[in-house]
């Protein structure tokens, strides 16, 4: 993968992955400078911490001068602490043999914000005077972001010894006459090819995987705390999922690519920094404020100071969850509102009950006095009154009795609204027959044709539906009182795909212009003289129909009868 | 029968007058004791207060009891009567303006013998009183 490749700086060698170490055979100072100067030049220019362990015949001074010559801005690198030139004795004294020196430089590289460590060092004889040389620290190289070149003194090896060294390295740089050559061990080549194939596979996986993948290096602040991170490599899916283009962000800090990310609630820099510095992988789901999307993220650290993330976009799922949560909250609010409304309604109902009680008791009592004492005057003092006086008292009595009826009507109406509906199957035809029989019994002298459709049953409150039919049939009976061939009909029609019951008569009828007023309490379209009544009957009918979730309406014509329709739910 | 009294518990003087008139009109000449609130009614029944020392074994033939009265209401009077051995079985006719279901149900639950709603129309009222008198004073055998 590209993000793992470093420029070697040496023309004979390709880019190298982190963890590589190779060797060079030298004879002269020039041999060393020839290869090591461009090697470190590339390292310095690629943001790597460079450590050059010098050995005879090179002094630290020689090295410094050579680098100054090759790099015009060498001083800047030196001031930044990006290069350390250290004599081999000191290197060994500080743990060069055990690999401790390498690890401490790796830590320094990470905390100073470098991509990794580039090392050049001599191979040392295992014992004083021994012919067996070792590149000390090479095991540490393989575990971290390190590239290392180990220099072997050519003259200390015979052909067999030389081949032995070459075999242990991926490749070796050897000067043959005036030309440098790369000797690659066949073993190493096989491994390299296999590695290349596996890398190719990995590369293909990397580009084609549906999860976004990105590789980063953390940037630490003065106190060594992660404060930013750099994009080193991203795959196609990452570009697609974030909308960030690799060419725009590679090598850039995230605070540049996504300004404001340091203030994001999800604390991306903090979370990733922890992964990179502790090496403990993390998995989390977070919302990115700058990208306005939700991601499921796995982060791990292949090397200290570096981290890789795989991410998938879970915005749709999260939004779905949010929408559901919102809907649930909304329903909860509605329920609470409903509960409050019900409570208010029930308290209003209680007030109404108290009011009805007052009306029933306090308004009727004085009426009884008015009527009763008027009667007393009529009985005890009737002989002292003239006809007008008697008539006036009779009117007083009639009016107070009528008011008593109105109050009773009003109370019944309010009771209809308050009483609980008890639903059951009701035989409306049977009910109509009962009511008709009662009507005939009350006025046996009238000849009225009553037609009732048979077998009409429906769901509803038996008591309320009885009151409803009683009112409608009673009205029809009453308003046909002055026609010759009085006829009442109760039946059902199909209207708008539902059952609409009707009560029809050929009586007094009404003017359709007043149809809207019919169902209002105390609205009467006929004189009390012509037809008695309180004006509460149709209001009662309407209330009963509404309590059943139905509709009621009327059709009529003055003098040509009326039809009242109602539906039940 | 004539020496049996009727106890009328009624706070409204109009209603008292009208009830007495209705009784008279129907030739019911029994003595009528009027208690214009619940306390007085209980005093009469149990021989307390202004009726201290009254022979409480002489019980009314029937009690006509209004419900809505200040201080001690009809429901409480009924309750206290039914809780006491001396008045437990006395016939009580609730005579009220109220048509509230709750009042009716409560009255019967507490042991009222009848529940009659006072009609506005005096003729009807007189008729009701006549029927009550006929039943409770003539037909009904006291316990």
C-alpha cells in the first residue's frame, strides 16, 4: 500500500516499506558518503527523524559537512531536531546493541510529529575481534516505522562471509570496481515476490472494499497530547463516504481538511489520538458535525503515533432511529396532551353536573311556588277576580309549567351527553313497532298509516336509540296531526355506500331554508299553538346520533312532509 | 289513624305551605310536624333540643323528607335514622326537586321507602300528595 512506502533516495533501490533494513559494503569514506548522503536527504525531505551513527573512517564532522553541501537548508533540519549524528561508541553506550536506542528514537519521532525513523548504522562484530558481524537493533526495525541501513566493512569479509551477509538481507549494496550493484538473495527475492503479490491483493482489497479506509499520523502538541492528525492514505470508499478527495487531503491536517473538527462533540482527534498512542483499538458510532453524517468507525494502530480507520456510513439507520425516537416523543406528548384534555373534560363534566343539579333544583323550586300560589289564588279568591284576572293567572301557571318542561328538556339533553354509551345489537324495527303502538294508544282517535321496514338491526346504545326513534316518530306523528291521510314510514336507504335510516311523514314539513336551524336546542319552526313542543327533541336526536359517530340531516318542503335521515357507526 | 302525625322535613317555606295545602285539599287532616332543617327533624325523632323529653315512642306515620337543605341534609337524616333502632323502620318518602340519578340511587341505598319528584304543576303535585297520603296513611301497615 502506498502509504507504507518510503523513498530510499538511492537510485538503485525502489521505494521501501517501513520495517525494511538492508546493507551496504564499504571500503572508503567515499563509499559511505556516496550512498548515505542521498539516503538521509530523502529521509529529511520526507519528514522522517534521521539518525546517522558514524563510524571510522567517518567523523560526525565529515558527515555534517557532506550533508550541508547536499542540502542547502540542512541547518533548518538540524535546528528542528530532525537529524542526529552520533558516533558509534556513544550509540552502543546508549543501548545500540539491545535495540533500546532504536525504540527511544521511534518514540521521539512519534512525539515530534515525524512519520518515522531513518537509521544508518554500522554492523558490529559480535565480540571484540570476532569475524561474525551483526546489525544490532534490526529486530526493532521490523516492528516500527523504521528504515535502517547497516554498513559492513568490505575488507573484513571473505567471499563466503560476504555471501552469508547478503543472504540475511533483502538486498545488499556492493561496489564492483566503480559501479554500485544490488545483490538480492534468491530467498529474499522469493519473499519479495510473494509479498508483492499479497500487497497487490491487499491493494485491490483496499481500493474495492465497501468500507472507507484511511491511514493517519497523529500530530502532538507541545505537551505530547494529540491535537491533530494527518491524512496519509485513503481509499475510494473513504472518498465516497466522506466526500473528501484524496488528492485534496493527503499530507494535510484534518483541521485544514475539515475546519472546526477540533470542536466536534464526537472528539475525533481525542479518540483517534488515544488509539494511536496506546495501541488499543476502538470501535464507536459517532456523528460528524463537519460532514453532517453518522459513521460506524473501527480504529487501530499499526505503529505508535499512527492509526488506520475503517468506517461505514450509518446515517440512514441513525436518522431512522432519530425519526422513530422523535415520533415516539411526539406520541408521548400527544398522549400527555390527550390525558390533560381528558382530565379537563372530566372536570368540565363535573362542573356541568353540578350546574345541572343547581338548575334542576334551584330553578324548578321557584316555578313550583309561582304555579302553586297562582293556583291558590284561583281556588281561594277566584270569585273576587274578573275574567281577565283569572286568565292572567292561568297564563302565569301555563308559562311556569312550560318553563318546567324546558328545564327538564335541557337536563335530559345534558344527561344524554354525559351518560356512558353501552353498545349492543339493537332491533330498530321492533323498537319502532313499540313506539308506534304507544303513539296509537295515546291518541286512539287518529287514523295514521305506519309503515315499518322489517329486520332492521344495528349496533348501538339501546336506551339512546329508543329516545332517538321516539323523538323522530313522535315528531312525525305530531306534524301529521292536521293532514287527512297521515302516513309515517321508517326504513333504510343506501347512501354513500352506507346505511342511512329514515323517518318520513306527509305532514306539515318545513322550509328547507331553515333546515340548518332544525337541530339547535329551542329552535322551533312551528307555532306552539299549531304544534306543542319544547324545541329540544331534534337537538336530542342530533346528540344521540353524534354520540354514535353518525350523521343526521333532514329534507322537507312546507306542507309536503319531511324526511329525517340518520346514520350510525 | 288521625292521631298519627306526619313529619314534614322541608326548608323552603313555599314548599311547606304548598305541601300543607295539598294535604288539606286531599282531606288529610293528620297533624303535620314541620322541621325546617335536618337538625330539627333529628331532634324531633330522638327527643333532643327543643323536643327534649318528648315521648319518642310516638313515631310519625310517615316522614316526608326533602334532600337539599342547609347544614344537615336529607341524605344525612336518612342515614342517621336508619342507623338507630328507634327509627330504623319508619317509612320515609323522599320528596325532592332533584332528578339526579345519584340522589335517587343514594336515597334507595340508604333505605328510603319511596322517591317522589315534586312536579312544577301544582295540580300534579296535589295529586302526588294525595296518592302518598292514601298509601302511607291508609293502606300501609306500619311495621
